């Protein structure tokens, strides 16, 4: 009887202990592997965003979104994959949630960009700028209708300045004259690859085909040297009115 | 007297004309930081046949960011907490040293310094370890700085005579930056040069970290070092003025650490733009007169040419989009535009925080007079408000857009003679040039590229499976020239097929 009780206790205590260990290891692992880019407190550092206000962290349930991101990385944005043990990963997840809660409780006394910080512009002036520079591609009653209901503050401004995940399309002409179009999935000096509407991946040596890339988002890059800071603030003020 | 002069001349020409010779004994290959080799077996005509001689896998997830030393047929390289000695002929491991687990920042590691048969290795928790190069056994370990205060170390020590010269990192706390010389025999400190006043000095900056390896001119008896950004990083209310000697290129006496001159690349920086990039030493003509020059492509977007005897400016010119300065002053130093300091509602800034270039090494090719640098034209938004405080980062910045471009800058004009697009976002690869007219680098996708130095035309490439975060190097063994690159956790040795 006594023996049985001890076994039961062991079964109960092991996961609790593991969880405790992971919470303790979180700050250590975070500092070792993450702090350079995301700051020691998770509030942002060299090149990495503030994780205490990250939507991905906010949406996370026990590692559901943070886990895959940490293990896969985000190579296109400069984040490498980290092959953390389950325990270390759980520690990092717990640490980030704790930091987000701490940050939430400490409004106004911390870094981070609030929506109100960005609203220093003049919406009327922003509207004029929009009509002159943006209306060629965008419409406030079309693609941007209700924009401010979907995007706010910093996320809106970042997307306005350059929509990072915008897709490009490519049309490839094969030597026999056949043309194929699809989403551009890869392009370097040597290889061009597209995804056909069917989902099929196709690639060619750039020396073997002719190809034309269409990247509407590149128009945003042309505007970057032209904006004044006032233009940016005015535009954000205007876009925030598109409810 | 004549013999003595001849010897001096030979010593100088080894450093400045001959390049690293058949090995790669220092982080930059030689003291000049040109990352240019006299080896000519691989040429524009035959580089199309370049093939893999061997690869070495660390079987670790930490990306290799170090330059390997290659000495007497053995290469030594690092990732944080790890040193490997590998046979440079075969890629076989000779030994592997691991430093005990520690709480230091593990962002990256640049490599080693070597003096006699001893290696010098800095750790994430800011200790200097001396290893016996034959077996990787620890000779001694000394603390460099207090890691619990926020220091860490990543750089490859510079060895000058009997001085092991080491620098420190630490941007998340208001810490004093310094450069230190250590005795290779004992680990005892020989001298320390402080880049900033002690923390807590009123109206003064901290920072000025020394996290990249400097260069050395034996004829002028000066070492050259780039210092890092001031702290607090994005907020300057507690540090009015220029914030000396942050974001500076400094010339120091290797015997004493005494400052000979300083040039500030970014007075009163508020954008994290270290001037830690390689101070490249070049002898050549400028405006028709022979000069001993120092060239730096700086993170803030300016290409500087200085007279390295005096620190006087010869040229200051942006090498990509730069919108934060009002121009340069009489000393050739950029004048920051106060309207482009981080603000509560954000300021659109070029380049981004990663800078127009960074840790990746440039290369100088003497035949063409071209300074090749992997640049990052980019835009970002910088924020700071009183609530961010005045400690550590003290603000926030967000990259908007960037790309990678290899630029071949004519050092006499600061203008690129050619550019070569390397892909979206950025490339972490540095540049190597050789006397046969080849330039090696990597693109944003993880391709290793061989280009014609004169034109920038691609002659050969190989996909390596991961973006390079290292600068290529080259050595010769058994009459065979190897080009060394790393990406991910793999070292690749490339060579022409064996006959």
C-alpha cells in the first residue's frame, strides 16, 4: 500500500516539476538566444520587434503560435530557426506571456508605440497626399474600404510604408513560345520559380527562359525617399478615418 | 642601417602588398583588413570549374559567423561556447573545445586570435580563454567584464607583438566601452583604453563598445579600431553633445593604449550606428599624391577615407540612401539633423538600424582601386518618447524595407563604379578579392558567388542552403588554392579539381 502511494505521488509530481523547471529556464534561454534582437525584457532590441505587444504572442495558447515560429524561424525577416528542447521552449513561451502581462499592467510607462502616438498628422492633408500619390493603385471605397477596421496604429503605418507580404506575379516564356503565369515564389540570378494556379511548383534557369515580374508593392519603395515625416503622419491620420 | 631599412620594408610589404600569404593567420587575414589575397591559382578563366573539396558540419544550430584562422595546415573556428580545430586538407576534426554553459548573450562569435601555439577565445559571459592550439586544452581563463551587468564578448582578438587586444559588447545597459590589452603568457591586463566615461557621469554618454577586430600599421605603430554606438541607444537627453568616443575610428599606440587621434563617424548618434566596421588600411595615391589611408564603409551610410597618420579626412560620401544628416563639417564628420532623431510619432530614416553595412567585411582590390562592400539600402521608422526612459535601448525602431547590393566604390570619388544586386532584405556575407581579379561574396538567398572584380559580372555560383553570415577567405596547401566559406553550421572548402 505504501509503495503504491509513492508511485502515485511520483506520477503527479513529475509534470509539475518539469513545468516549474521550464518557467525557471525561460528567462535564461530567452536571454541567451533571443535577447539580442528582441531585448532582454522582450520589449524589442536590435532589429527584432517588441514581443510584449506582438499579435502572435497575444494569440498564442501554450506555445501554439510561438512554438512553430521559434522552431521554423522566419528566414525572410532575418529570424533563424531555434531547435530548443520542449522544456526550454515552454520556458520561453511562459516568459513571453509573463512579460506581455507585465507590460499590459504598466501602460504609459514603457516603450512601445501606441496608436495615439502616431496620430499627430492632419487627415485632410493626408487625403490630398493620398489622392495625388496613392489613388493610382488604391481606392478608399475599393481595396481600402474599412481599412481602419482591420489595421491600426503601428501595424497600419508599417503596412502603408511597405506591405511586406505582398505577392508578386511572374510570366515566364519558354523557348518554344509557351507562356506560364503564377505567383512568384523564388527569384535569384540563376533560378526563377512560380506557383501555378493549381498549386504546382515550376522552376527554370533564368538563362533558359524570358520572364517578367510584376510587383505592385514596389511602388511603395519609390515613395520612401519622397516622403517627409509630416506626409507619413498625415497619411496615417487619413487612413485611420477609413472605418 | 640599410639592412634594417630593408627588413622594415619587407615587413611592411608583407602586410600591405603580399596579403595573408598561403594561410589566414588573423581574423582579417592580415593586419591591413583588406581581405585581399595574392593567391592566383583560381582565376576568372578557370573559376567555372570550382568544386567542393570538403565540408565540415558542426551539427549545431548556431550559425557560423566566425572567420577561420588557417595556420600550418590547421584551421580554427568558432560559434559561441565552441572552438574547433580542423585539418585544412581534409576537413577532419582534430579537436573540439566547449566552454561551460553560461547565461551570456549567444548572438554570435567572430573567431580567435593566435600567438605562438596559443589561441585566444572570448565567451558569451565575457571571459577570455587561452587554449593550447595542439590539443584545445585550457591554459588559463580570465574575466574581461562583469556579464551580470550586461557585458558580453564575441570578437576575435587582435594580436600585435605580445599584446592580445580584446573588445567588449553590451547595448542593453548603460555601460562603459573599453579596449584592453592582455599578456598572452599570463592573461594579465597590460593596458585599457576607455571609449566613454564611467557609467553615472552626469551629462555624459556610455557605450562605445569595441566588438569588431581592428587593424594595425607597424610602420606608424598604430592600431585602428571602430567603436560602437552610445547608450542610451535611441534617446540622447542624458548625453548632450558629440558623445566621444562613440561611433568613432580611433588610432591607439599598441604598447600603451594611448590615443593618437580620433575621427567620429556619427557624432551624437541616435540610431544604433556603430562605427565598428573594418578600418581598412590602404597605401596608394589620393588626388595624385601618395598616401597612407584608412577606409571605412560605415554603418551610418558614409564611406570615409582618412589619412591614417593624422586622422584627417580625405573623403566623406554616402554610398547609398542616407537622409539623417545635414552634410559634413570641416573635419569631414557628418552633422546629424536634429529633426531625424527618434520621436514619439516616428521618423522615417535611411538606412535602417542594421545600417548600410555592418559586421560583414569589405575588401579592397589594389589593381582596380575598388573598395567592395556588401551594402543594404534600407528604410525604417524610429520612435522614442519620455516613457521609454534613458536606460539601454530607450526607444523602438522598425525596419520598413531593404535590399542587398554589392558596391564597388572608387575610393577617390566615393562613387560606385559598378553595383551588383544581391536580393531582397540583406546579405550577411563579406567580400574577398584575389590578385587574379576575382571577388567572392554571398547573396541574400545563400548563393556563394564568384565575380569578376573589374566588372561585377557573375562567373560561378553554388547554393549553400543557408544565408552566409561570414566573409570568405582563401589559403593554399600542397600547391592547391582553397576558398573557405561558411553558412548555417557548415564550413565549405572550395577548390579546382585535383589533377
